[in-house]
């Protein structure tokens, strides 16, 4: 491996352990570490890769970082970068799930975490508010968001999410796109390998069928079903971690009861205090789901691995497949205009999740005060979520 690539790996480590604040904060750090300080790529290249990540489903920060690595050193460096980026936070979240599983019956541990849950809900509320201001700027977007809220609250089905995202993207694309570009589309899709697309969606369908066929009492059943659940979410989630967490709450807590609301919210709050990808939260959900169904230490570790790989694989595969013909893809305005509908539906999902999340947290004065205080601090100050979460842990410890 050449010296430039080794220096790049060093900078990936630095980025991994300082990347607090989610995808919106990560882009400024990517600019700092990989453009301004080291000139691995140009600023224009970075912004284009970030735009590609926004169009694709999956973790935007992960896809952008992997895209940079691919430009610097090809497929091998991209895969090494991906592992460096996801392993630390995923390992910590798996350990957090294991620790929670061992200690959740101890009164002191529960008391320490009791203020984290409303703080986590305040973070969700801030995410919904911030995204709403950027996305809900047209009547169509508002209509799609309200529709997504209603459909989510009424149907309570995991497949509502991908279908609503698909319909939202199609509606906004049809209403906002011009009627030209046929030649560009022909040129682009002539480069798409249909076998790769078949493999991409075939994995999800195969695992879904396998999980349904295997007896649910089999030790192999839950890991397969979990992998299918996470892989499916990885295919259809647009908008990054702020959309992922509400969807996961609805599916894994409200619909499938893999874990409880207090377990979920505590894990989400802990994740907010860590650097790295928000999608590593899936390690916590996977590990704790395995524990709640009677699996031991090895099973919980397997659940953590299944969670982080399942949610990340679709986005990783997509970005590595699409980067070679990104120059053609970005010219198609139908793809660009579909984003407004996709984002509007995503806002609706977050609002619906807030409604579902507030019930288990409760309506007592302390909880409501913490939710409002968290929202106001994030909205009007520069204080980051990790510090708020740490304050919540200290508050639970000393009170």
C-alpha cells in the first residue's frame, strides 16, 4: 500500500473518533480532513459525492466517506475505510446492549438512565423541526408529510415505509420534473447491470422467505429475520440516522416487540454521545433483540454484527456500483426532484415516531420539561447532543 493511502487511513481514524453530531456535522469534518488539510479530493468532488449520498438510500456519511476512499485508492481502500468507520461505534453499542441486558433489572442503573429517554425524544423533536423547515416548503411536500403521519399511525406495518417513500418520490418527480432528458436516461440505464440489481434486491427477498420458512423456535430464525429487517431498512431509508431511528422504533418496538421502549430510547441516547455513524445504533438493537429472545453472549454479539452489516450493506453496495456513472446520473432532474417527495415522507415518519415515542416516556412535568429544554438548547445554542446526554446521565446519577 502506497504512502498516500496509509496517510489516508490515518486521517480516517482521526475522522472516526472526532465525528460527533450526525451527517450534517460530518460533512464539515470531511471537508476539513480530506479537502482543506490534505487535498485528497477537491471540494467540488466532495460536494458531488455528498449529493450522490443524499440521492441514495442508506447512511449518507458512510457513503460519502467510502466514495472518497474509492477515489483515492479504489475498492480495497474503500472497504478498509468502511470497516474502520463502523467498527468502533458498533462495538461500543453492542457492549452497551450487553451491559444493559445484564444491569437493566438493577434499580440504580434504571434510575441513572431515566432522564436519558426524554432527552432522546427532545433530540428526535429537534430533528423533525429542522428537517421540516428545510423540506416542507410546498403544498405537495406538506400533503405528503401529513399523509405519511396518518398512514404510519393507522396501518402500523413495516412495509408502509418503503411503499410510502416510493410513492412520495414518484409524486414529486411527476409534478416537478421537466419533460426532456430521454437521451440522458437511455445512456445512464444502458450502463446499469440488471444482474447486479437482481442480486441487490434478491438478497432481501431470499432472506425474507428464509426467515418465514424456518421455524421461529429455531436458533437460526431470529438472526436471519433480523438481517432481513435491517437490510430492507437499509434499502429504503432516505435521510440518514434521523429517519432511521423513528422507523426502527415503529418496527422493532411498536410492531414486533423485539425490545421495549425504555431500552430503545436509552440506547439511542447513548449513541448520541458517541462519534461515528448513527447507523451503528442498529448494533444495539440487534444485540438487545437477541438477548430478549433468550440468546446468550455469543447470540448478542451476533445480533450486533447482523444489525450493523444488514443496515450498511445496501448503501455500501449502491455507492460502489453507482460512483462509476455518477456523471450521467446527476444530470437526470427526475431523480433530483424525487428527493423533495422522499424527504417530505421522511419528515412525516419522524413526526409519527415522535407521537408514538412520547406515550411510553410519559406526560409528567419532569419529562415534558426535559423534552422542551433539549429542543430549545439544540435550537438556540451550539451545545451538541453528546453534552446534553452526558448531563442527563449525571442528573440521573446525582438525583
